[in-house]
C-alpha cells in the first residue's frame, strides 16, 4: 500500500503539525526550529530526534506506521511520549550535540 505522506525518514514538513501537541517548552522548541534554515544544525537535530522517537529506521513500506503516514505516526509518538516536555527538549539537545559532532 502506498501513502503520499510516507517518506524514508521524518519529513521536515511535519514539524509545524506537531506544535500544538504538547506544552509551552515543546511549542517554544518547534517555533525555534521552524525559524531556522532547513540546513541549520538545529533543524537537522530536530529531524534526527524525531526519526529516533518515531523509529523511522525500522519503518518499512508495508508496516502499519507507513500505511498511516509520517504525519500520523509523528503525532501519535509525540502525544504518547510519557515524560514531560523538558525531556523532549533534552532529547533535542542530545541530537544537536550529535549533529554538531558530525560536522566537526
């Protein structure tokens, strides 16, 4: 089954869809990331963080996640994240460190 919303890795076009799913710290992070250029390390770090959170590396074209699409998968994973928004921001910070190291 093919879905036009399914890509190989978390698509940046979904970032704005996630803004209202959590609290203030999450919304501030989304606003910050959306203000960056797509090639900026913070933008890339957000994509990396979401790819890890969503398990994009284990998604396949015939999986239930792929059939639902990246937007629905991401919304569900952000909603179901058990810790608070500060923990999500920490995951972003770790991804940013990883991205910055890869460009050193």
